[in-house]
C-alpha cells in the first residue's frame, strides 16, 4: 500500500499546503470528493482519512457531514484490509462550491499545520502493520458512528479517526495512543446519548401516547 514516510517528507509539500493549493485553484468552480482523491492519492489512505474526518470535528454547514462522512467508511475499510484508496462514483462525484471548500480549509489548515510540527516517527510499531489494520477496523466502526443521526455524536469519533490517521501517516505511535484514548471517550459519550434517546422515546411512548398501559 503506497504511503508517505519520513524519507519523503523533505521532498513533498505538507498536507496542509496541498489542501490550501486545491482550495485556491481558481480554475475550479466546485471541488468534488474525487478531486481530493486524485490530489491526495499518493499521500496514502491515512491522509484521505484525515481530510474527510477532521471537518466533522468542527461546526460545519448542514450537509458537510453527508459529503465528507460517507467516504470515511470506504477508506477505513480499505485501511483495515490493506487496500489502495478508491471510492465509488456515487461518492466521488459529490461536490461543494470551491468557495465553501476554501472556507473549510481556512478552518482546518491551521490545526493540521500545528499537528504537522508535532508529528514524528516514534513507537512506529503501533502505527504499522499489523497494528495498522486494527486501526483501520477501529476507524471503520468510528466512521459508522459519524454517519449516524446522533446529536453531537460525530465530533469525538471524527476526532479519534483524525488522530489515528495522522499517527499512521507519520508512523507516530503517540498519536495512535491518543486516538485510542479519544475512541474510548467517544464510545462512552455516544452510548450515553443513545441511551438517553431510548429512554426519552420510551417515556414519550408510555406517558404521552399511553402505549404502555
């Protein structure tokens, strides 16, 4: 599976710079998911996972999660099975106006640039196969949660995927550990929200609609 590594880093633009270039490409009226796949394909699945996960951590316009969330499931599954990045046409063709994409990158790029300064290869066994495949499986589960209509249920899972992705991208085991920790917190919070929703639905059915008596 092609991926970025520390030896390539000095010869390649940082991921944040690549995203900013795409956002300021005035020859494009819209940016499709497939455009991101084409631009970042050589940065490996981990880079793409970050691109589609991190915007879900921030408050975004309605519909952003639907555009960026669906690719997470496919990409995470491909990471879990050691496959090259690929998206079906129905997802790859989804797009947003370049101006909206530029606003998105303005918010994402500073966070990514800070992360890029902190990332470095360490405890690399935690971010390389076979651990990488386990990370992909965890990202797959988290990506499914991102797509669920759970109030505030996508922010923590998306953050966990972002941390995992950056850890795998730069073979930084510290960030993988951070992703695992956030995953645990996300599981607790989301399960609590879902349980509260179930209890609320049961109360409504029994007390308001009188279905329990």
